[in-house]
C-alpha cells in the first residue's frame, strides 16, 4: 500500500502529468466574468469524464465527453 503523498508532483496538479498541457485565459475588464481553461492531452489522446453535482456544467459540449 502506498501513501497518497507518494503520488504528488512538484505542483500537485495537472501540470505535473507528463505530456499534458494546461492553459487559462479570461476576458479583462469590469463586468467580464468569463474565462476558459484548456487541457491538451499528448498525441494519442486521453480518457475524459465529468461529474456535476447540484448544478449544470458551464459548457455546451459536456455530452461530447
């Protein structure tokens, strides 16, 4: 059995996964409450899933997963 702390990386986040690229952008300015996060998998793809509890996802393309 391994301890959960054994599996953490430098930042303990998605960017610790080899080959995975993560980016974020937001609309600047007052009243602009909008942004996006993009996760690009390495060549060959990845498995994706979503779990939305108590509300709707902030996307129109969740069914594509």
